[in-house]
C-alpha cells in the first residue's frame, strides 16, 4: 500500500490538485489561500510543493493529497485512494478487494441500483402509469425524466428490499444507505413507498440519496408529503445541492448560479434551457453548500419562496454567502403571478427569465424587506430599521459600496450621516468583540476540522521568531543574546528554542549555514517532539515573511525578541504591583517592603 501511495503522490502535484478547489497564490517556497475548511478573512492555508503537504494555521489541520481529498470530498481512505489512483493512472489491483469492499462504495452501488430500479418501474411498468401521468400533468418532459433519473416506487412494503437482497446486498448496508427500515417486532420494510423518486447526485455524478414525493396525498399512513434519505456516511442534506452534477459546467461558463428551493423548480428551469440552476431542497442555504458553489462561481442569485419561512431561509443563506465573500442578488416574484419558479415557468416563462435578468441587488432586497410595514414617524422604528440595515451594510466587503448604502439609508430615514457612521462603527466593534469572545471560548467547528486555534500575541510572536531563525540560522546568535528563554510564552516554541541552543552548542560555526540546516536539525532531533513543528514553522515563514531579505528578516526577529522581553517584563511587574497592592490592603508592611525592593531589582 505504501508503495502505491508514494507512486500516486509522485505523479500528482499537490498544488495542481488543491488549485482545482481553491485559488492559490505564491508565498515564498509555498502557496497560500483562504482555508476551504473553515471561514476566515486572511489566508492561513499553506501548500508546499516541495513537501507535497498542506497546513492551515487557522483550524490547525494538514496532511498530504490523500487527507486533502478526503476532507474536501468527505471520503474514506479507500475511496480517496481509488479516486487519486485513477487520476494518476496507477493500478491498484492488489487492493481492489479493499476498495470495492468499503462500506461507502457498497452503499453507493446499492443506491445506484435502487435508482435504476425506481426509474424502470416508472418508465416500463403498468404500476408506474399513475406516476407517469402525474409527471405529465406537472409538465415534466421525457428528456428530464431520463436526465434526472426520476423514478417511482409503488405502495408495497418491501419491494426494493427483497430486490436488493437477491442482488447480494446485506440488510445492514440497505439500512445504512437509508433504503430499508427495521421493524420493531422483527423484519424489514422499504423506507420509500408510493412515491415519485428524485435521486440526489454528488458533483461527480454518484447517487447519494433520494427525496420521495407522495403520489397520493390522502395516504395518511405514508408519512409526510416529502421523505428524504436520512443522514448517512454518503448523504448529508446540508452539503447536498440538487442538480449540481448537471449544472456545474454551465455555472462555470455563466459564472453565476441560481439557487431555488425545490427539485421541480430545478427541473423546470433545466427544461426551459436555464441549466445553471440548483436547489437547496427546502432548507436554508448552508455554509457547506456555499463552499461547494464557490468551487464554480462567486456570483449567487437566490430565488426562495417568499413566505415567512422562505424569507428567513433567504436571509440566513445570504448572511452566510456574504461572509464567504460571494456577490449576491435576489430574484423576486410577485405572489399574484406565481409562488415559485416552476409555477412561473408554466404560466409565463418570459416573466421568470425577466425576473432572473433583473435580480435585485442584495442591499435593495434588504432595504425593501426591513422597511416594509414600518412607521418611520416613530423614532423607535427608525432605530430598529437603521440597526437591521447597518448590520447588513457592514458585511459588504467594499467600503465604497458601504458608503453608497449608508448615504441611501441616511436619506430615507432623514438621519445625519455622521450619526449613522458612528452607529455602524459601534456595530463593527460589538460584533468583533462577540467573535473574539466566541473564539476564545473554543472557536468554531466545521465539517472537517476541530476548533479554530486562537493564540495570544505572545504565543504567535514566539512562533514567528522561531520561523525566521529556522529559515535564516545566521540570525540565531544575536537573538540568543537578546531574548529571555522564559519570555517565549508558547510551550512548543520554548522547547524548540531549547533544542536550537543545544544544537548550536553542538554544531559550532556550521550552525549558521543555511543550506541543509533544517535537514541537519531534524536529523539531530530525530524521534523528538520538536520535529513535529518544523514543517509548520516553515509554512509560517512563507505565510508571514516570504518577501523579506536576510537583513530584513534579522531585524524583524530582533524586534520580536525585544517585544517578547518587554511583554514578559511587563507581566512580571504587573504581578509585583498586584501583590504589593494586596499586601498594602492587608497591612503587611514587611511584605510591601520586600516587594518594593523586588520591583527595583527587576528594573
């Protein structure tokens, strides 16, 4: 296995692979970008072509091409191995049983066969006649039925389960795929019965789940109108976009994507020739879905239903997309015309295409939404409106755009522009403080990584100083003569610095030679914990200091060393001051005298 993985890694450039998902920019010997695994505004995601590895300083995750593709695509190792082996042209015959035997692949195979089973029933069987008639009444063409692999399952308890068991699939896999449910009293039955079936495809075209629409809505025992595949190792509704496999190329070509709410909206749009359309499947747009869309475009047009739930879903999705730097417009339809794109396209396609072409800017939408029904003669209403709209304005990345909308708000509310800017700045400060408190309490988590790593300025500076020394070892002696070891607040940095002192004493003049320094230092520390942070410090140098000359790097390192000393001294002095104050309050004159002398000696 190791031989094959190394062969694959030798044939696939990690820079080329990562560039298919995010934009990389050169940073010294490495490349950097915004991390695809957590939200950030400044790039902390680093890729090294030399080491064929990546690391994010924001969420503290990293690895090689296999870890990257596993995290990006939500794959287990056997699936990532197969995907990258196919890309590299490496044969994995020796591991074919492991790959084909992985649970994920077994589930994907079962779901694929289930979709074809449902599809054949719809197209070719007499029991599918009513479903065919339903789709015909909904205006779904034969071409769309085949392209989207729409199917039907009759009202039978275990039709699919028996079929798949005969195909050799185990009952546990069918339950794990969400196709079969275990009865409380024993036995099993199909999850989907009496429903028109819409398969969900991932971006690569693999079927990962279904949504089933009840054909006869009067069947109370059949459950809700729509039933979805439950959460599984291949299906997570928060990451699924209906139609993405068919829309992705047109999204790239048009450089924009239209988000609608339901499957029928997507099918109607594609049938009308508008193929850059996907659906969030009845949920608020999620961060995971936005990350997926950003692989193809930064321009988002949202067209959710505009009842209360639809409006709330739209606003939640917009906030997330704005936070990820997407440019957003909102498609609005008059309730008198149609409740959704599907209905509008059936009544008058011209209206829908006009609405899409004239989509409102995101701020026009917010102004309209927040001003609706407000009595601006009341001061408290003006205060509420200004807060709601300013909260949205501050999310805009462009200051010129912000200025335009603040001026518009000032005109509508007849409020002094200076007052609005003061309120906008206050909202920024409050939100930044809330974000800092949240991060300090443990940060945020996402689908692939742990908590966001938050360091103190002292810890961060300690790491940066070490990163410079490791890139320019000639800087070490003046740093050693300047910085106090106890001033290195970062535990691992302090241990690494101690190891550098030992290596400096061992190596003598050779220490300052840059060529091969890291290799020599790593070999000397082989098996020690210090080796675990060397690559990270190399990434850190490229992230922060890739453009510095040796002279500039030395000056920066000395500045950091002096700052660390200053912060350490201030911390000690503040500690003495506090102890002195406590002693004075308790009337302990002897302790006060000792602390005063300690204060003078330290100075």
